[in-house]
């Protein structure tokens, strides 16, 4: 029986992963959340992991009361999260925490020789070179969970000897597709949290509205599939049915389709290489009738352009962009800044916070901290 640790088990990906785990009898070794003690306790009682991590230390007491008598060890903070990632029993670690905080646990799991099912895209954006180099050294496999990257991974099966000419990275376009900047001035969190095709955590939903999500995925794809940025084409595909595609040397294009349900890529990552019935529904192409494909609007969606510029610049620039974006997105969710300020702040941070080369984890952490501090300072000064 396969054994998996699930970091971020109370989130959108985490809860869907537990459905998959339950259906296929995968054993849960560990569960982690940030602060949602009630759901974490409920999951722990149901799945009986040997250890759980509640990142927020102040919640540990409440969790230990909820888990009294269960014989489950409780740990906290980054140290706790890393301990879960490294458990000798793990066959695979699903990293579905949100944000750059996921980088160190990913690196620790790789060092411990554990395969990774990776949803936490910020990990690859901020520290892609470190993660891929460590995985190569340790012979660890990284199974993408992000639907676009899972699609490409699926298209590549049986094609290891063939060079990818181009990756077609599909984008839904988000809730503000077709809008111009003038239409977005007064957008509030509640408007941006309405995604047309996917139900996800709040951070990625805002990233989808600004199209930063596609920028992060562009960088994620570069690292996962060892592509030059010139080999990745972003195509807006409103229906989210074609999850991405690969063009080979002979111009044959192989794509992966399915209903927009994250349980399909989550399951493929956890059960690879097996395909088994998934707790979702089948795709009916005739229900859709028409599939559409368009170019992205880089004039309106500054965040996407910033991410593309960041990966061209390289080094720590993507970590700076990611850190600035995380800070700005949460400020927008708290109604401290406007929607268009997110892109503005990301661009300004890129210009003010120096990047440099990536040598180690601390370089990435420092770039992340500097970017966040800059954004906080600008917000504190009233922008
Ligand atoms: P959610 O906000 O729904 O969930 C985040 C999860 O991470 C929660 O369990 C949260 O705990 C936990 N968490 C956050 N910070 C920490 C921390 N410091 N230590 C331990 N746990 C932590 O996010 P999503 O599930 O939507 O997204 C997770 C990741 O997957 C993101 O990187 C996202 O970009 C990526 N992704 C998500 C997709 C989706 O459909 N949702 C699709 C593709 C990628 P708590 O509940 O206590 O806050
Ligand atoms: Mg995606």
C-alpha cells in the first residue's frame, strides 16, 4: 500500500486529494495545515496519520485537545512541516500548501529521497533551479499536480526520446477575460473570487483573475520540462477542457482533455503510472460544442507580463516577483489595495529589489523577504 504525507490537507487541493486517497486505499502518514484545527482534527481522526503539523503554534493546544487519546503526534511551525516531509515511511509527499512557504519542505522531502506530487507552484517559481537540481541528484520524481503541467506530463508518456518543440499552455482567461484596465479599477475581492471554471483557494483564484497564475505556471513549466521560455505559448481557452498540449518535432500536437476537475491530475500524480476510476465525471465534448482559442491580453494583465519578464531576467527575479505578488494578493484580499495595484506593485518591486544569482535556499528566502518588505512599505506609505 502506497504511503503519502499531505501538506496543506485542509485546502482545496488537500481535501480533493483525501477523496482520491480514500478511494484508492493510499495510507496517510501525515497531515499538515496552517491554522484550521477543526478540519485538521476531523481528517486526522478519519485517516489516522502518525503525525500532524499545525503551522500556527498558537493553535497547537486546541488541536491537542481535539485529538486527545488518538495517539497522534502533533508538531508545529516550519520545523514540523519539514519533519512531515522527511518521514521515512513516506513513499510520496503531496505538497499542496499555498505560497513560497512550501519551498523548504519540498527541498527536505527531496533530500530524504521522497517522490513529490507538486501542487505548490510557488515552490518552482521561487526556487526552480534548486528544486530541479536537488531532484536530479537524488533521483526523485516530481509529479505535477497543476492541471496544465499534469497534462503535459501525461502527453509525454512514451515520448521520452522525443524533443518537445513547443508547449501550449492553456489559460481560462479568468473572470475578467475581455476586460480592459478601465473596467478593472473598482474590482473588489468578491468579484475576483468568482472563477468561471474552477473552485480553488483564495490566493490562486486572485492569481487567476490577474493572470499571474499563468505567469507562475509558465515559470513552473520551464523548470519541470526543461524548456526555454521561447518554447512555451500561452493560449486562452475559455472552457478549460484542453488542459495543455505538446507539439513535437513533426508538428504533431498531443493534448490532454477532461472536465475541469483537479481530482484527475491529483490522482494521476498519486497513482502514477496507473489509471483507475476517478471520483469525477466523464467529459462530454458535445455538451461543450465549441472550444475556443485566443491570444492573452498582456496590456491589461500586467502580472502576466511581469512574470514573463522575470523568467527572461532569470536568477532571483522570479522569487522577487512571487514574493511581491503573494504580499500584494493578501493585501487586496484584505481590501487594503485595489485590483490593479497588484500588478503595479509587482512591477515596481521588480525594479527596486535587486535579484542576483540563486546559489542556495537562503538566497531565495532573502529575495522573498526583501520583495515582501518593499510591498508592505509601499502599502504603508499609501502607495
Ligand atoms: P487553499 O488556500 O485552499 O489551501 C492551502 C492549504 O495550505 C490549506 O490546507 C492551508 O491550511 C495550508 N497551508 C497554508 N500555509 C501553510 C503553512 N505555512 N503550513 C502548513 N500548511 C499551510 O489553496 P489551494 O488548495 O487552492 O492551493 C494549494 C496550492 O496548489 C497552491 O500553490 C496553488 O497555486 C496550487 N494549485 C491549486 C489548484 C486548485 O485547484 N486549488 C490548482 C493548481 C494548483 P489552512 O486551511 O489551515 O489555512
Ligand atoms: Mg493550473
